[in-house]
């Protein structure tokens, strides 16, 4: 079978490509970076160098594929704080729809997000609701699976600077550069041994490894046509305090704690660091929707998936290696 993967060799796309190749499939990986061509070919895939801004390129690349995996690239808020994530999602997903129609592809798996079931009360993540709505405009004969992962383990890396006690501003910049992902988007401030955000402590929520997401996507790509489908991906359900303790033990700081601040304190701090008010409000609302199994998780808990294999203890070892290497 022939599969097309967007996302270059990212956290999900690379293990997904490897999995499909190991199963004997033909895989083409789309990347906008020509320097990635050699790396893509090294794992046994075909490189398609081009941009998802280019519908003609996408259509040509998709033609003849049995299925395609689509995703939106990270939005670069650090370069353009006023970027409208909702309109950007609409525009890029419209490109995908045009290319899918023109190429005749009949099966699509799209990387969405937890919270995509609604455009109310989930803050920044509303752009995933919009992306799904655009893809739902495809003809009924096109099978579309919306993969909705929960909070990524690797977003915990954005807490590293503040855990090291290297200051609020550096941690804030790390936050600002990772706004595209759900995960841990709380405001990073406080002292050594503390993680502080406007959610956390005993709030329980699901977490996921990109390895488990890739495995779920591979299953969906290689399964029979299903028309429209939503699938969540999760690895483990933990409180933020459990996360902090596990990471703390791994790095030699068993006293590490995760405490919460108010929505107002977080909003005030974001504005203090010159974040546009609209984006700041989106982040505060998104974080608030994570508390106590809130809006963000309501559909997840109605459609809970089987949990994946990679647990927080596995990730904590990786975190510790990076932590001590810096």
C-alpha cells in the first residue's frame, strides 16, 4: 500500500513512517525543508519536498496514494503574536481538502486534538474544531478519521528552565514557542522546585506519548474505510502532582511540586510580557478548561480509548537525560 505522511520527520511523523515501512508499505514523507531529504530517504521513505501552501504540489503528491496523514504545522506565535490560529487552520485545511478532491484520495487520517469537539470554552484549541469542520466538507465517499491526542508528555520540556530555577522569562519564552500543542501550556513562574499554572495540582488528566499516537494513526491508515470517525489517543491518566513527583524523582528533585494560580494572575502575567490580549485570553481559557475534568475532556471521557504502552516513568527517564545534559 502507498501512504503519504505530512509533518516531515517530526515527533509523530517519523515513528509513523518507520512503523509503516517496517510493515512493508510504500511511504512518502512531505517536508518543506530540502535538508530533510537525505534523512527521509535514509529511513526508507520517499521524500516529497514542497509546501502545504501549494495545492498543486499536494495534489500531485497525493495522487495514487491509498491514504494520507495530514496535520497542521506548529503555528509560529513567537514570530507573529497576532497570528489568527482559527483562520490559519481554516486556510491550510482548505488546501488539504482541495488537494484530496483533486487527487482522488479516498482515505484520510487527520491529526486533530482533544477539545476539537467544540468551539466554546476551549480557548486556543478552537482552531481544531474549525479544521475538522472544513475536512467534513469532503464527499461522503472519502473516509476521514480525526485523531485527537491528549496532552503530550514532551510538552513537559517547556518546564525545564523554571524547574532548574533559571528564571521566569526564559521559561515563558519556552511556553510561547510551544503554543501549537495542547499539553502543558500553563504560565511558568515561581521558584526552584515549583511548577505553577492556572491548572494543575490534583487536576487529573490524560497524557500521551507521540509513539502511541503514531501507533494509533498507523492502525487507522491501514484499516478498512470507515467514513467519518473520531479516535482519541492517550497513554496514561495522572494528576499534575503525580507528574511533578515522577519527574522530580527522575531528576533528583523529589520535592518538585505543581501548584495552581488564579486565571487573573495568569492573564495579568501574560499581558505583562506583551502577549496580545486575544491570545492571552485564549490561553487562560484553554488552561481553565483542563481543571477537574472540564470542557476539554468531556468528550474524551465519553469515548475513552485503550491506553497506550508508553508511561510517564518511561518519559521521565528521557526528561532526566535532557535535564542533566544541559
